[in-house]
C-alpha cells in the first residue's frame, strides 16, 4: 500500500511541475489550412534546419504536421480542448509541441488559447509565463514569428501564401 501512495504522490508532483499550458478554448479560424516555413536557428541566427508546417483547423481540433526538407514527418500532433495528443505513429516531439503552442498563441493574440500566469511586453518580444516560469518569448513581425523556448532553441516561422 505505501508503494501505491508513493507513486500517486510522485505523479501529482510531476504534473504540478509541468509548464505546458492548459487549453482555454480553440477560437474559430478564418481559413481551414495554413502553411508555414519553419526554421530552427543556431546562435547567430544561422539556419540549422528547415521544414514545412501545415495546420488544419476544425472546430474541435487543430491538426499540426511538420515535415523536414525531404517531406518526412518530424511531428504530428492534435490540439483539442483537452490539450495535445499524438496523431499517428510518430515519436512524441515535445519541442515541436512547444513551438506549435507558441505559434497558436501568436496567431490568436486577441483570443488566448492557453491560460498564462503572466504575459509581459518587452523590447525583446512578448514573454509568456506559467507558474512564473517562462514558457516562450515571441517576437512578431508578420508574416514572420521569432520564437524562443526555455531550452534556448530559437525558431523563425514564416507564413506561406497558398
């Protein structure tokens, strides 16, 4: 019995430490599909890798599919009102999930999707925090978004015309 209690307490502690945002709502979108060029940047804003991101918007779920430059999927996720779910048989990609969460936030500034403890505007961009921990920083210069994650990765995302 003590072992079960230990696992329950450990699980609760781990979930309490999570900094993944909780979904508030999925606002309606103007289009059904949006395409983006995704570039992971190195230290001096040199491109480390490039991919394509397709987002399909439905009323109750948004499907996110990222591919590398050869077209192989690197991340496939669904965003629902219950949070993120894997889509298909591809390995979970937590970094992509964070990038997608940040982009979803940037695309809907007037109708927040996630619950944040604070959002601060600075000269380096808008800083989003959950439980007083920074989850990402977004600099927006449409059609481009520059996203910084806590793991110090930098992402340049540009919307493509269809």
